[in-house]
């Protein structure tokens, strides 16, 4: 087996596919076809800031493989998004849809910026311009985006609206992860976190036990980690540790998730600012302290 520790995300993804292809004794040409992305578009996204000044960002959309059907994959808003990362994530989507035997291909998109540094109005203008630039790639029979890191149901609603305006009629099938009122799916918001908990429950079942009473530490308390924490706690688990970019907190008797969620609604920016549990370490470097906590299960739900 190859060690991927010192490779970039794209290099590691390509090496894994090549290794699997060789193990399956696929022809070299077929392996290259599987590795190579079908199409890549890089776009400039000019927009106006709230103060009237002009700014510009860079975005990407990658169709890795569309052999099985329309491309499927999220759109990521993050300051470290880059071309290679988007290609690697699109490749992962191709593999996931195939493994799940879905009639879909793999895609991914991203815009390089930190949405926390922009107003809601600015994010809407960025989203609409990005969609305008990639609209020829999109469509229910071409490419169906979804939420990812830094995006949510509101952004999917803007994508749907911008695309629908361009084609002249409402097209809810152009995105998933929409608000329920626009045809979104019940349970979509909690789906990924639920998958994490289901995976843990299935593994524990094979070990002859269950989530009841298990101590769980979770890296990340965003869209995935927060739902994983709530759903695991609902099955009787104790959430003893949480971490995010602000650091790590711990409580051997279980953290009060309701109090944490209330603190976030009131403006807390990190689990370390919620006043819940003991602050073990602060800062991005301190977030790794979650892996040293005494627990039965660790759930990595961070970027």
C-alpha cells in the first residue's frame, strides 16, 4: 500500500484510483480515463462590495465523470479552495455515486473566499455572478449542485433562482439542499451528520454493543458535527468533547448541547466561547486536542 501522507489531495486521490485500477487489473488506458476530469471551468467573479467598491474572486466547477448520468456534487465557499482541491473532490463524488449505484456522475465546485468576512448581500451577489458564469454547465440533466462547506439552503435558493431566471422558468431540480418551501427534502440538513452516527451504530452493532452510554468526542461543530452530536446524544451517547477552529472543550459527564446551541444563536463564534465544559486548548492548533480526550469514539467532522 502507498502512503499518502506527503501528497496533495489531488495527488492522493489519483494514486488511490491508480492503485485500485491496478489491483483490479484494468487497462492503463481505462485507468487514465477514470482519473482524468471530463471538464474544468475556472471563472472570474466580479462583484460590488457594500461600500460601493469593486472586488473580484475566482471560482471553479469540475465535472469529473458523467458516464453514469448528470454530474452531482457540492459547492464549497472557503478561503483555501483551489483548482486541485475541487478536482480531487469531484473525483471522490464520481466514486461515491458509483459505489452507491446512483445514476449520477461526479462534480464539485468552489469559490475562494471566507464567507465570514462578507455580508449576506455580498454573498448573494457573489453566488449569482458565479452561477451566471457556470450556468451552461448546470441543469437537471447536466449537473446538479448541492451545499458543501460554507454554503447552505439559502445559497442553494439563490442558485436555483438565478438559473431559473436564465432559462425562463422555475427549475427546482437544478439543485439539492434547497429550503423545504422551494421543494427541498426533509432531513437534508441533518443527512451527513446522521450518516456519521449510523456508521458508528452499525460498527458498534457488529461489535455486539450500541451507542448507549458511549463517550464520543467530535472534531468540528458545524453542519455535520452539530447534527452528529445531537443525533448520537438522542441515542444515549455522551458527547464528552467538541472542537472547532477556536479550540477544544471537554466534560467527562457529557456536554450540554442545548446550552452550546443557545450560545451560538446568541453570537458565540467557537465552542470555547459558549461557557460550557472545560476549555482544554484554544486556537486552531488547540482543536487537535480533541483526539487526546478519554472517549470510546472519535467522529472527525471538520474540514
